[in-house]
């Protein structure tokens, strides 16, 4: 069963289905905490040479797949022409699937709001600390280390939103313009 909203995928290639899971465990096997962000950036950047993105996509899919037989269906370049055949998926599909896996595994997709979340603020992360995220999941949600390692970042974000739901005051706060207009109206009525 696919749960694409939280990053659980399956792909069918030549009548064989492969499960893909960008869990914290699988992301940590792909690269260290600093390099994983570089991989994330490169798989999404059209400025990176295509042959390199193809090979990155292959590495990402292999890290997230439960079956090594998927390798025979992936395209491999290493600075040369891509090795294509009828058995292989398309270059575009390989890159798109890998990019989606990275978004669910590192950034978290469809991140719900939760108390303390500040969209658009802060600075870019300089590392993706799987150990901290796992420790947070264990403390906040009472998960074992193995259960926490099996989470995707999308799942982690959904759990945070469930644990720390938005408060009514956050959702109903007037904008500064609305506040000024209300204060002006009250002053005109003489209530302030």
C-alpha cells in the first residue's frame, strides 16, 4: 500500500513492484549529515550535469529500496553515455522519483503547521542530524530507536503536528492591518 503523503512509495517496473522508503535510517546510509544536504540540492538542480544527477538518483533509489534487484532497472552513467535498455526506467522517471524520495526523507513534504513552526523564518540548515531527529522522536512520541529510524521526515512532521496542534489564537490572529482598522473603528465610536 502506498502512502505517498508521508513518503511510502512503490514502483512497478516490468511487472515487479519495489517498495521505496526514504526513512531516516536509509537517508543516513546515503551520506553523512552535511553531504546529505548537498545531495538534496544537487538532485533538484538543473545546473548539475545530467549524468551526475542520473547517478545520484540511482544511489538514492538504491538506498531507499528494500530489494537490490531494482538496480538492473536503473540507469547508470559515470561520466559516459547512459546505459539504456527496454528493462530500464526513463532518465526523467529515475530523477523525479529520487527527488521525491529526498524531499520526503530530508525536508518533509506537506508539512503541517504545529506550535512553534515558523514558516519562512530562520536560516538554512547546515546539516541533517539524523541522531537528533531520532532522539526527538523517541522522547516526544515514545518510539523505540528502531521505530524512530523507520520514520520519514514527512511522518515526523505529521507526528509533530499531532503532538503540538495549532492553537486557536494562532489561527485567528488578525493581521496588523486588521488590528489597525479595528482600533480606528473603536476610536471613532469613542470606545477607546
